[in-house]
């Protein structure tokens, strides 16, 4: 299975982008969008790529277009949005592999160090530290797994640390 | 909001002066307005117009030098526990987790630990923070931090929510997202709070969000004008009527 790094972009920015585009009728020129937001083009592209990874938008030519799934997320309530995005995240190969890894280790603690090693193995060309923080934040957002920064360990489902 | 809506908060000829080394300075001068139940009011004005001073008189942290602040028809004395505040820089304690930060405001109001826990969980869900319960502020993006600030304010179930430039330290896309979510929360009839007063220096933000805009003039802060925003939501910046409102606010500020 090919593992792509998770987007290192927060969910709020991604949702903001899709909401903005939906308000503009669902389509915008990427270069124009970056100018309008006073954001660097590279930064704008990173958010767009993250939204694309989650199936919220696609990018034909130089445009960014909201997918049906993106419109569904925009129209959903705060809690329903989370459920919709959780479903998409669960399908991403890196996310699935990590979830399976945690499930196999269930009962033993997976530490920060062990996760960094696992990431280095799964996505060797990426910065493991940077991917680590997005694994933690996307894991939390989707509630598929959690991380306790006091004990520096991962867990599935409800926290055992309490 | 109905025309005969109940007046929740009223400022009557409120003036606030501060004693500074260079002498006495009037920050707020003769401000009168009413906030009706169910209204979303924004206050715009240049920096130094006394916007934060106004908010602190609304929650009772500061008393007026002259004039009167009334809440539900009663003259306000001391802190008003029916209000809660959301801050620009989130106001989170770094050594506490998300859940503990949200529980903070409840501690002063209820000794019932089970009630506090259920309120924390309820508002964590409302703002979309499930999964982040035991994260620390340092692990969160700005957008998530402000969700914590919002949940903490909502958890005490205030009848009036006060916000001091809540989106101005967030990046542009995150602030779009949080503005939309705030409107969802405001219009959610399940929530206790349906009256909001927000200070902002962003005119477009004021037009996008509020029913009514109070425009402050600078030094001392006085009400230079008031504008009712009569546009259906969601409001779009490309709408020509939206631009007309921007122009009107600018002309009142000038």
C-alpha cells in the first residue's frame, strides 16, 4: 500500500477554504484566490491540496472546484461535519495503517518514539516530526485514536489515562 | 427578534474616565444603547476608541464613572455572572487540558462535579472538539484554541455572550470557518445564549455577522452612528448591497 503523508494543515483552515469557495458559487481561479486572501501561493496550494486529500475539492487546470462531498460538508452541522470527515480520513492509507498498528498493539502502549519510527518506515521521504503532529491532530479530530502528551502515548477509543 | 423584544442590556449615558500620570482621560463618553434579547450586535471603531473598556463595563468588571448600566432592568453592580467573554488571545491556561480549561469558568458557579463534567462534554460536542479533551493548548491550532475559548464561555450558559475581537488573531481561512460556526451556534435554538455582542475592527466581519452595528468614534469613544444590517444570511461580500453597507460604515467612521 502506498502511503502519502497526511496534510500538515489544520481542519479549520480547510473548512474555511471550502466555505469560502461554496459562497463564491463553488469555483475559483487558484492564483486569484491567493491574491484575494493575501496568502502566499504556496500556502494557498497547501490548503487546497489538503482539501483535495479529503475529497472536498478538485483542481482542474488552474481552478479549484468544490466537490459534491465538499458541499455536503459545508451544509452539515458542526457535529455532522466531523462524522463526514472521519469517514474520509478512515479511508486514507496512512491513517488506516496507523489505526491497524495501534489495534494490533492494543493493551501495550505505543509511545511517541515508536510512532516516529513507524512513520519513518511508512513515509521515508517525509519529515517524521512534522507528520507526527498532523497524525496526532487528525487522529484527535476524527476520534479514531488519541494521544496523551503527559504520558506521550497513543491509544484507541477513550483515554485510559483518564 | 421581534419588535417588542425584551431589553437585556442597557447603557444609559455611560462615561468612563481613567486617571493616568498625565491627568484624567475620558475613554468612553456619554454612550447610550440597548441590546435586545436575541440580537447579534457588533461594535466597530478604530483602536483606542475604548471598545474593550465598553465590554468590561458590560460584564461588570469595570463600573462607569457616570451613567448607568442596566441588565434585565436592574442597575448592574459588580460582575455580571449572566455574561461570558471570548478573548482575542483565547485566554487559555497552558498547563491545563482542553477539558480543564473549559471547566474553569464553571468552577466559580457550581460545586457539583458531575454537572460540571456533563456541561464540559456537552459544549465540547457543540463546538466540534471531541477527541481533543486531553490535549494541551500548545498542541492546538489557533482555530482549535478559539473553539476551546468559545466552549468555555458557552458552558456557563450565559444569557449574553461578549466577544473581544475573537477572530483577529486567526489566519484568514480559519476565521471564515469560525465565523460560520459562530452563526450556527447563535441560531441553534438548543443553546441558552442567543444574544451576542462582539467588538471588532473588521467592518466586513461586522456586516457579515450582526443585526446591528454600533460605530464608535475615537478618543473619547462616542457612538458616531448605528446601522441596522437588513440583509438575509448567509451574507456574501460580492453582493452589491453588502458593499453599500461597507461604504455606509466607512462614512460613519470617517
